[in-house]
C-alpha cells in the first residue's frame, strides 16, 4: 500500500468514526466488542510448559442439559488444531468458554501456564491475545477495507477518544502485510459491503490479525465459501500456523484434510477421539456418531 493511500484512508476514516462508533454498538454478536478490543498492550503468555491453551474437566449445563461434559483438551504454541464433531457436540460452546462468553460450572481453563481464563471478562480475554471469528462475517459494510482494518485497532471507547489517532509506521507496515496475507491488497479502498462472502471472511480474519492474537478461534470459517475461496483459506491458515496458534472448527472434511495435523473429535461435550484425520476417520466410534458408514 502506498503512503498516499494510507493518508487517503486515514482522512476518510475521520469522517466515518462517529458512524462506526454507533455501528459498533449495534452489531449482531455479543462478542463483537470483546473480539475487537485492542490488544496492543497484551503481555507475554507463558508457554514454557508447551501449552498455549489448557482445558481440564470442564462442565457446563444449560437447564440441566450437559452441553460440555468433562472436556479436557490442550493446544501447543503455533499449532493448528482442527475440531470436528456432530451438531450440538459443544464445539461453539467450548469457544464460548475459552473467550469468557460462557462461564463453566466447573473445570479449569488456562491460557499459557499462568493465566486462569475463568478469572477474566470477555473483553479482557480478547486483550490478553485470544481472537475469535464467529461464523457469520461481521465487517462494517459501509466502510472500506482499510477502514475496517484500522478500526480493529480500537475499542469502542477508543474510537470515541482517539479522534487524532493515526496509524504509526509499524502499524501501517503491519496492515500492508496483513492485506497481502488476506489477498485484499488490491481492494484497500473498496467498500466492504461489495466484497464476496469469502473476501468478507478474510477481511474479518485480517481485523483479528491487526490485533496480533496469540490464539485464534475460528468457527466454521469456510461455510458458504466457493471451492476456490476455501482453497485460499486453507493456504491462509497454513501461513498463519507457527506465528499464531489456531483452533479451527469445521464440518468441511476436504478443508480439514488440507490443513490438519491433529484433529480432535468432540461429541456430547467431551473428546471422543484425537489423532491424525486418517486415525480418527478409521475410529469406529467416530464413524458411528459423525462420519456415518
Ligand atoms: N446458551 C445456551 N442455552 C441453552 N442451550 C445451549 C446454549 N448454548 C448451547 N446450547 C446447547 O448446547 C449444545 C451444544 O451446542 P453447540 O452450539 O456448542 O454445538 P456445536 O458443536 O457448535 O454444533 P454445530 O456443529 O451445530 O455448530 C446444543 O445442544 C445447544 O442447543
Ligand atoms: Mg457450532
């Protein structure tokens, strides 16, 4: 991106800030505010024990129904973990617990070896470095790609209080790199509402990346994408692996095959099986409850 474009975008965003502040409080997902909280002051996560995420014996009931039932799972730094399982297995609820949207009835949830996630609010967890992508794209349709990415650096409060904010050169470099990563370098000034479904999903992932999350949770990221968009998303995730830790929930087995190392199968709120995709696909219990015969 050229300095002129950056400057042009920065000017336009001044005009849109008030509108964006209003939009920010109207978005569909309750997690939106938290998901896009500013992460610039996030501290280090202690991964000396080889785990960025650690869940142990987590339980959650909704009106007596055990949605999460003795769930234990951990993820290594830089890992790309795929989660599969039947509808209602508890995959989204697990993400709700990790991000502080739902409080478990009992159990342990740690980010690194020192951060007890159950002690933090949803907004604080986002600030600690856990980014979440909901299934439906939630970009600001009226704003440009640039403006969406820039807004990802603000909290709602920040939008109102940062009228004189400009991207510094490190942030501008970062945005240019992210635009390349999400294949939107040629669409910087394009209105987000005119992007394809897949491009909107990439833009939202770009907004998360602007905050440099250590752990990214992605819930059904390729649902509704074309085959070509799905392939490019697989490339995108593989390029993020190592730099970030990723937890990807998907039903698309072709996609899972392309990106997966270890696959965890959830069923009835706990881990049914875990291993390579070939291993779990050969597991009789997994075939029974999910993959079919
Ligand atoms: N807030 C809630 N109140 C009541 N029940 C809930 C709530 N959240 C989830 N559930 C129930 O918990 C179970 C697990 O739901 P969850 O959305 O986590 O499943 P999932 O594995 O993400 O399924 P899918 O593949 O369909 O997205 C479901 O039976 C769901 O109806
Ligand atoms: Mg779900």
